[in-house]
C-alpha cells in the first residue's frame, strides 16, 4: 500500500476543514515527505486539545489519540516539547468553538 506524503495529507485536511468553514492554520511546517502531524484544536475559550497519530501494535490500525487537553497554555507547552523531540513535526491549529476537528471522519480517521 502506498502511503501519502505528509504534505499531501495536510493539504487535503486543510481543504476539508475549509469546506466546513472551520479555520485552520499550519503553525509548524514539518518534513514534506515523512513528517508526523499533530493537530491542535482550540475551542477559543482558553481550552485546547492536541491529537497525534498512534499505531496499535495488536491490530496494525492507525488512529488519532489525544496527546494533551485542558488549558491552552499547557497544551501549547506539550506541543513545544514534542517539537523539541521531532523537528520534522507538522502542527496544524484548528479553531472551532463547537470542538469540530473532523479527524473522526472517513478518510481522516485511520
């Protein structure tokens, strides 16, 4: 199975968010080919959640999991630490008062 490049996935994700009128921004541009992607959801009330892809060794499935949630400053600090470990990391910030990130939709969930 051919894997999508990180840049292709990010562009497709941003387009899908735009089609739902959900603002999103590339906060950190990672490696175009193989960079990991982290999605921060800011609900614009001082709260946020960060999602990262995880690999289930038992099933081989890939899924989005919460890396951090709570006060936006604390979530930002977690993201900064992750960027310190992985300079190729993409960070996408989604801003939606309703808490929509679309990561659970077909084509994005796995």
